[in-house]
C-alpha cells in the first residue's frame, strides 16, 4: 500500500497559509452533561470561531438539527454543515491535511478510539469525521491504521515531528506497536523523517489517581499526553514549551524534563532546537484539580495567533512572548477556561486546511 509521503505529500507547518479552519459544535454528551456547562462551552467555541473568522474562512460541523443554534452564536460569515457528532474536538477527530508537490490537497484519516477508549468518551460518530471533512474539502484521503489524533503531533513543515510516548506508544491506543513501527507510519503519512519523542504530557491530561484527602488531583477528562499542550514549533528550529515555575505543581518537574530534552534535541536538518519557555498561568488548581492551563495550546491562522486566555496575570506576558515570536501576526487572547474544563484548549477545537495552489482561499466548501 502506498503512503502519502511516497506520493509526494507532506503536512505543512501550521504557519503556512490556510484555505480555511474546521471546527465542530459542542452538543449534549458526557463532556458537557450539564446544560450550563454546555452553554458555556458553546459560547467559548463561538468566540474562537469568530476570532479565527477575522483572519480566514471557518466551517463548523454541527450535529443534526443544531446548525440554527450554532449560527445564532457564531454570527455572520461562518459556514455550518451537519453530521452526526459525539464530541467537539476537531483537532483530534478531523483529518490531518497534507499538500502535494503540485499543490494537490490530501488528508490523513487516523484511526480514532476516544483518546485511548476512555470511559467517558464516545466515538461511534467521531470516528467518521476525518473522512467526512476530507471529502467535503475535496482531499485525497489516506486511511491510517495508527490510533492517533491531530493534537498528538506537531510539525515544523521541514521534516520534524513532535510526539509523546504515552500517546502513540501507549497500550490504550496502539498495543503491540514498536517505536520503529509508529515512526514509520507517522513519517509515511506526514512526510516527516525525524521524530522528537517527549516522555509525557501535563499532569492534568491523565486520569486522576486515588487522592489524599484535601489534595488536588488531575481532571478526569484528558488525552493521556497530547503534545500540543506541552510544546509546539514556532518556526523551524524553534519550539515554544510550557514552563511551570511553581514547585508546588507537579508540572514543575514535568516541564523541566521536557524543556531539557527539547534543548538537547536536533531537528531533521541537524539544527539544535531553541526552546522558548512560556510560563504557565499563576492558577494551580481549577475545580479542585491540578490545572493544566497552558498558553502552548494556541492556534496560528492567516495573519493571526489565537491565544488561550485565563483572566490571569500572566496572560499579557504570554501574549508578549508570542508577539515577539510572530511580529507579523495579530495576537488575540480568547478566554479558554470553559474549553479547558472539557479537557482541551483552542488548538484542540480547530483544524487547519492548508491552502493548496490553484484553490481559492475564500468561498464555500466543495
């Protein structure tokens, strides 16, 4: 069976021009089983969509009969389509888009099993969204046997990919797969050739262990270690990394280890990785759990950086770091606390479709 890479396709970096952004609309499910929580989530998703629409087209996949409700919050200029959904994390359930040497558009449809078949997850419908969105976009689709999600990878567009051991190598997703087999599949689908493996993600991204009375514990929702809340390429050779300055938080040691590993790594071209540390928000706990609030879970769109905000003293400091990294882009803080309450962030609810040559950036989907 041919691979996307063998056919000349690769995943462009997120900062490459986009044709549009895809999102999914929250609906009643175990993640948002309280009507007030669902209303807050819808408002937060809509705020992200409206911000992104200021820079590029946005299409939102809604559950059957929910488009009118979505459009009332989304406002004008944002397209909606309807398809059966379980949850609303388009980064993970949607396709990973690729481009070819002559400007062709393709997509990887990863196998999706509810972030490792977690007890709270539902994925009967979400497992079909990757192929559905790829078809709407007119992309040639490559189906992968690897259980993986878009939030579990981050590329520099020049051959390097960031991964975490507890995701692609975890028994919840790919039992029996060796590191070499995972790398071969990742490289074959993304057109990469160098993987930088991180040992794990943030503490709040894992199920809660038994807790001592009165202590904070991780949230029950999470991905088992997605990389896009920990580290992300800002440009080739430069990675932004989550830093937890407070030793009272377990991510203090986690982030120190990850930053050290990244600082000792080289990319596919042999360049040493420059690490730009982004301090975590000051809040340590949220709703009685260790907070995994992170500015790393941002989204790059055409001319913009959509940055997670937390009404925190470090919000503006983080925005300043991103303005220095992306002086040509407008950095916009959007309150992401309702999104993080469901187990993700702004990057998790968005998925970029790169602009393929000969295709219009504006206009409806195919």
